[in-house]
């Protein structure tokens, strides 16, 4: 089966959103996964190295996911302008809706890195789980996780300056319901020096 890779535009609430859809190689997808990128004002795009590794791990690993990455409003070819996280959540919802419409029979994962992990939680209605890489506890917006009823998987650098281990562990311990946490021995928030180890964690996710 030839691998499907498609560059496309999604009809978002502020205009079109640039996106890339990729199916697994040589096999039919068993799940679908939306992957959200880090902060648009700090260089975040769908081509961020952690986002790329997260999407690739979900395609190649046990999840066998068709993945959709997209650029939030105002990033590269996506229309609109930065909206302080509010509009970006709606962008993620629009992208998730398109993915679900393309693959209605597949369970949907919403994943994200850093700023994208916060958007992923807020846009997770209709999903079967959320995967949160580098969740930034420094914003103190913890209620979004406490309210989330879905299984939550955290992948965090042991030396994350925006989500320090003691803060994330304390938050994790407060969460009810299905959850898991994976610590990666990386140098910083961006999993520097440990991207292979990060991807190995993603590959092993069911």
C-alpha cells in the first residue's frame, strides 16, 4: 500500500490553516492523531523537531496513526493573527474535526508539544485520549487538566525549565482517572540530546 502524504488547507475560524496529513507506510492506519505545535510567537510551527518526532512516532509505532500537523493562525501560510491561545484552540478544533471527518471509524488522539499541549487539552472533545509533550506548568493553567476526563499521557524532559519535574509531578498526582507519565533524560524543554529517546517513548504508546 503506497504511503499517503497530502499537503492541504483546512477551513479554520480565521481563514485557511496550512496542514500536512501523513498515513503510515505499508499498512492501513489503526488510529488518527492531531499534533499541535509550540508557541507561534516563539518560532513554533508544524515543522518543529519535537512535533515532527511526535507525529512520526505515532505513525510508525504501536499507534499506527494517520497524523495531521497544522500551523496555527498567523504562522507561515495560515491566515489570521495570534489570538493569545483562544483562537488557537478553535484552530485545533477545526483541524480535529477535519481529521475525524476523513477517518470517522478510527479512534482520535489529540497531541501537542508545549503551547500545543495546552491547546490539545482544550480541543480534546470527541477524542479518545490526549498526549502532552513538554506540558508547561509555568502558566499555572492547571484546571484544564483537572477537568479533562480523557486518558492523559505526559512525556516530559526531566530537566524541563517550563515544566519542572517537581511541579509536573505534583500536578500529575492530583489528576484522577486514567493517566501515565514518561520522563526523558533530556537537557531542556526541547528534549535536546534525547530526541531519539523521546521518539522511542512515542513508538511504544499503544
